[in-house]
C-alpha cells in the first residue's frame, strides 16, 4: 500500500472528500488542495579499495534487516544528491568521500512502516580519502571489503541495489 492509498482525509482542511485525481495524485473537493506522490531521492555508493574490493554493509534496520547493502540512504530536504551521499557514507562508514562520479539511477520501492515508498535511487562510483577509519555506524551493522567475484547479488535486500550491483559488476568484467 502506498502513502497515497493511505491518505483518506485532506491534510489541509481535514475533509473526507480527498479523492483520486490521477494515478499519482489526490485532490480535495472541499479546499482544492492536490497532493502528488513523487519518488523520494536516495543515493548509494560503489567504493573500491586499493585491492579492488567493494565496500558493502550489513543492514542494521528494516527493511531487509540483516541483508547486504551499499553505503547510502535518503537525501534530506535542501541537500543535493552529492551532499546526501557524502553525509550518508560518513554516517554509515566513517569514511570521507574524496571524489564521486554519477553512474545511473533506478526506481525502487522501499517498504517502511507498512507503506510502500517509491524512490529514485542514484548510484555513484566514489573514492575515499582514507579507508583506515572504516567503522560501521547509523544504519550499518557491519562493513566489509569484498572481492567482486565473491559478491552474490541475491544476498542484497533491496531490489534496486541488486540490479545496480549486477549492472556495475557486469561493466567491470
């Protein structure tokens, strides 16, 4: 179920006449307020060390708790994707991004608190200033350096990350 399906009352005036106006919006027939369901921006980093190993994390929280993931997360309001990526990588790994290069984006559905949140996930290839400070934090239970040939995409809990890994690793071969 999406947030749009969950909203029964107009968030502006409280009217129960908050009805579907298009496949991605609801409009209040009382006050005219229209809410559009657009995707949330999320970012993820492909970080490779000097041995050619990729940095992955074990997820500490739901959704997909206990599965593998790439460092990253949701962008905050008034934050660029690049700023969000640097902040999320720092929070989850303790690493500082020195350089980032945009690769591609993928749509995803992130199930949180019983609601399907549509996201647009932006993937970057990054280098970090120093790998020594690597420490799992925030949403990461553990961090690992893994050789590309030892990565099994089915062990990653989020669909867009599995697809991104497949695409990234396929290009590297």
